[in-house]
């Protein structure tokens, strides 16, 4: 399927403008040696923006972070076992309500 029908732009090239980093998608016609040898008739290229590269890097960093703060879990476990853990039930309830309200209000 031709790239220009995917992007909705007419012509051989499509560009996203108005941003400091630009995405560039192009399609070039085959060279003479490609026509003679029967290799693919067109070449599609995609250039990623600096922003997309940074986002990918951040995504990888976040994925590498632990889901649970192991040290915090260990500290709470030891406090519970020693009987020193005091739960602030009003604070917990307030946080739960705030979280639910935040989810409802988007």
C-alpha cells in the first residue's frame, strides 16, 4: 500500500510541520539498476524525530525501574513484626477518597 494513502498527503513525500523536530516519510522511485535486476521497485524510508528517540529512551528507563520499593516494604514489615507500626486510619481513608475522586474527575 503506498505511503501517501496512509498519511492522507498527496505526492511522494509527507511531512509533519509546525514542530521543532520533524518526522519525514518518503518514497523514492527505483534506480536504473533496480529496474534491470528486478529488485524492489520502490524504497520506503522513515526518519524518527529526536523527540521519539528521547521518548523511547525514557520508556526503557521506566521499564527497568522496580514496581515495588523493596526497602520500604522491608521497613514496614519490620515495623509490623516489632509492633511499632501505627497506621493512620484517617490519613489512609482520606488518601483513598482523594484517589477515587481523582479517578472520577479524570
